[in-house]
């Protein structure tokens, strides 16, 4: 058999093995909880899950009913389930990587629970200041039904959950996209955007690092560069590249 075919077989076996986790993590293994965004499921974060496992992390890629409950209930449901997975695997400390609304669940949970902060958190395209797209979609009845209660809480009006949350106090890095595939949404948004939120809307007071990548809201979580930056922040606490900012943050004063 040609050597190229052998290499492909070996690589397939390595990737298959990297995606398998033992019920209990090896001593010293950190846990990473993955939380997907609104209308998504855990499959949207599987490429990142495989990359994290191959890098030595224990990964809890959580599914939760994003369209069925408000953010307040989803936060307890998803975050607590993830923490329980990490505890059962004896993997610590605990980190989070989130996409879109998943970041709001982490913020809400830790603001309302008296428990130790996570080790590090990376948010991909989080609507930390709400989104004018949420306001606009809230006036379209069938979309309101599809997005559910949580979708109606991510705008910029009186029911906006992100605008009611306090600054973050954990070690947080944020990666925002600045490329849109939706010209209608971009016409509604003000400033650079990813087709769902603006770059400015992704920011939150207390964050420790921030960067932008030329990616849209729907493909940022599976992009190779974004995944490499996620790994870098989890390991070292910073991003690299021309747009990368390292900020003075309360979490690193403790």
C-alpha cells in the first residue's frame, strides 16, 4: 500500500483516539466546559472539542435547550451540569469556552453564585452589550417563536439580560468577528460587525484580553486561527496578532 495511504490511515486513528475521553481524567488535567449559542447544539463546537482533547484537556461539551427557557434558567441548567461533569472526571481547574449566548450563561451564573471563579474563560462572539438585531427580530412573530424566551432577552431594551449584568470578575478573553455575510443585519448594526453583533457589543468591563478576527458569527467557533487563539489564552492568558489587546483586569489583581 502506498505510504501516503498509510499516513492517512494513521492520522485517522490518531484523531479518532484524541476524541475519546476516559471517565476519569489523569491527575493534573484541566477541564474545559463548552457552551454553544442560541439555536445551536454541542455539534457546533465539536471541532474545538477535538482540538482541546488532543491538547490534553478534559472537555465537557454541553447540550442545553437554548430555545426553551430564559437565560436565568439556562445558566443554572447548563453551567451546573458542566461543573458536575468536571467534578465526576476529577478534572480541575475549570475553564469555559463559549459561543454567543453561551457567554451570557457563564456571566449570569457566576454573578449569582457564591462559588470560586473559573480559571479562565474564552468567549467567542458574545453579545455582552446586547444586539440591535435582537431588538429587530423581536418584532417578527415567527422568529420570536424560533428563538424562544432567551432570544428575547438579548436585545438592548428593558428586557436585555446582558445590560443588567455587572462587569466580569473572572479571567476573560474575548474573540470577536468583524466580517458579515448578512448585509441586511449589517445595515441595522452600527460599526464593524459579524452579522449578528458589533465588535463593540462583544466587549465587557473587566475583560483581560480582546482580539478581532475576519470571521462571521456562525463560523468563528470552528475556525483554525480562532481555535489556536482559544488554546493560547487557556494556556497563557493572552492572544497574539495585530488586533490582540492585553488589558488591566481585576481578575489578575487577586
